[in-house]
């Protein structure tokens, strides 16, 4: 009886995953074919814009650098993201007065419609979302993780990736325009992707680089699971910040054959050979929850919080390029030089701390 | 009536999938199983098209044409199996001097489409292409078993017949098969608006530009109006 029940549960689970897997590419393909309209959820963007005005953030003309944050697979909408991320983004924004950090793109939808937006299952997702503040470790939240994980797979799949990544690039572009970015301004853009958002950031970079018409474009992955994507060759530079105890980000080099050592002609290895990839170790951080890169409670032996270490290293990467005094034109920045600067700063800080 | 048909359809698919040789005996014996096995072939072809439908979406076919293309692909798949049946019957007769009635060969050959009923799973991102390979190998194994059933050959002889059949298909496809391919493409263009061999990259480039230009125009107009 019990065995039968367990078998039934396993079969049910496999069927559920199969259905989710088969349905996964249909949203983006349907959008591309024109079957699904452009029902853009503007509420997130409008809320973000009014927030910008309310907090007297820099006016668009004063913004020298646009940063678009793509959350991990635990997000329901562009703004409904795991609870440890908003404080981090606020702190990042405070560190970068000349930049604007935009966080209203939902990277797991080609139309930027969050899971709780106008969707067939919207009400179901709303109920799951309501669980998170009460019980952040509820198993129900795995539903959204699995759903978004399949979208990451869509982004990484060579068959659907171009469609999906175009959709997200279009929404990133839309949100950049709404936040004051003007075509031809040549202002630099950085995409920051956490977890699955790292793959989507790299994937959409292929189209964004074309849309931005030569403006500097960089991608920063925060514990991202990134495939060997063409986007790596289309960005100025790709940074991967990772925790040594984060086995999820390490999956990228295991599950994506293009990242295997033997795949010398893959996009990953070509980008690596071109000096476009920099790996930055954060410390003994996990992927999510206690001990993660956003955790404010966990501290290193030297007394620094995980949160602060991540913030510092990420800020260093971003500041190196754009918020420094204008000693040189940012177009002429050499990624290798910048990497050396970041490394030098990190070393200096480590020396200070150890001293 | 329909329920009976669906029951027999399921029985044919399941028994072919588990390599039950009894299914070939039943199909050989009863002429009326033609419609059941034809159902397996059409269902397999239609399901496989869902799995490979990215080319239809990229070509922006309408939902109505999508359904039409499923039917077309089902029929095309059945015809390709019919050609297979002719070739294998011809080769088996030539090599082993065993005459298998053509109508029986066709009925049995349609059963090789049974694994393709799961062709829709090729849609699954990242795993889909591996699933496709598994289904193809599964179908090939059924073909080998069918050759073994029809001609009483051992595994090695069955492999030779199937291998020769494949070579013959390639040869015919690049010679006298060309007008047939052209006719197929014509039918696809006429009814669906695209062929399954369309250049996806070219279509991507064209439509990607359109979509981005559309967003830029919308947002800049909204901005200038505010």
C-alpha cells in the first residue's frame, strides 16, 4: 500500500515535470509567433519610476551608467524577488551615486509579465507568493523555482534561446528607455544576473549588444548558472562572482557541454581565450539562505558579513569602469586592465584586513 | 466505436513499444488493423511535429495552420514509412528470397512510429534533443525486430537489411526523390506558409529587428508625449 502510494507520487511528479518541461518554451514561442500579445505589466515599472522620483535619485541625464538587475529563479515578478535581495540592491545603489540600479525586469518572461500578473495560473502564483513572507523555506516555493528553472533551460537551449533571449532583451531595452536611457547616448549598461538570471543576462546580451549600437555592455553573474552562450562573445566583459560552497553555480560547468574542458571551440572557451571572462571568488558562501552571498547574519572569520563582502567586490567591479573620476574615456577601458585593478583592490583590502 | 478504436490504438502502441512480437502476428493476420496502425503512424508524425515545432513558431504560422501542419506531418510520416516498407520488402525479397505481401509489410512498418508518439517531448528544453535521439533508436530497434519477424533473419542480417534500406533511401532522396521533395515543400508552403527546412537564422534576424524597432518607437513616443 505504502509502496504503491510512493510509486504513484513518483509517477505523478515525473508527469508534472514532463508537462512543465513541454510547456516551458511555448510562452516565448507563442509570443514570437504573435499568438500571445504584448501584455506588458507596467505596474512594476511605474512603481519603480515613482520611487526614483520620491527618493530624488539622479535624473536620467545625470546617470552615467545603467545597471539592470535580473533576479534568480526564486522571483515571482520583477519586483517580487527573494527577501534578501532588495536590501542588497539598495546598498548597491547607495554605493553607486552616478549609476542607476534597475530591478523591475522579470527575466523569466519574454513579455515581462510576472507570475502573479495576468496569467492563467496568476491566482495560484499569488497564493504561493503569499506564503513566502510567512515561511520563506516552504516547499511550495519550489514550484516557482522549478517553473523558472525551465525558463533558464529555454534560454540556454540553442533552439529556443534566440527567441527567449530576444524577448528578455527587448524588455530590458524597454525598461532602460523608461528609466531615461536614450538610443545613441552610448552610456554603458551592465546586466547583473543572480543564479538563473546569470544565464538570461548572458543570453539577452547578444541582442542587447546590437540594440545598444556599440555602447559598452557588460554582464556580472552573481553565482549564476551560465551556459556556453553566444552572448559571452558579444559583451565587453563577463564577470562571475561565486562562493566556494555554492554547488549550484558550479552546475554550469557540469551540465553545459560547451563549458567542458574539451569543448575548445565553444563560445565559453572562445570568450575565455579572448580574455572576456573573469572569475572572482567571494569566499565560503552558499547559493541561497544562511551563508549565502546576500546573508547579513553570516560573518567571515575576519568579522566581515557575507553581505558586505559581496557588496564590496561587486561595487569594485562596477566602480572600476564607470564611477571613477574620468581619467580616461570609458570606451577605451581595457577589461584586462580593469580586472587587474579589481584584483589589486581586493588584494589591498585583504592585506589591510589581515594587517 | 471511437473508444474501441482508441483502445486498439493504445494496444498497438504499447505492444510495439515493449517489443511484443505478438503484435506483428495480429497485425499480419487481420486486415482491418490497417486503420489502427495508420493511426499510430499519423499520431507519431503529428506528435513529432509538436516536438520540432520551433520552426513553425519562428515562421509565425497561425494556430489554424499549426494544426493543419500537424495533420500534414502525420500524413508525410506515414508516407515515409510506406516507402520504408517498400524498400525493406524489396531488399528482403532480393536477399532472402522471401515474399512478404506488401499490404502486410505496410501495416507492420507503421508500428515503427510508436515511439514517436512521445515526440512532443522533444519540446522539453535542453533534454529534448537527447529524447529525440532515444526515440529514433527505439524506432530503429522496432524496425530491426520487424525485419527479423518478416524474414526470420538473425540480428546481424536484420541490421544489414535496415542499413541497406537506409542507404537506398539516401540514394533515392538525392536522385529521383528530388521532385517529390519539391512537391512536399510546395504543399507545405501552400498550406502552412513555411517549410520545415526554413532558414531559422535568417528569420530570427528579420523578426528580431522588427520587434526591437517596435519597442523603441513605442517607448520613445510615450516619452515625448509625457
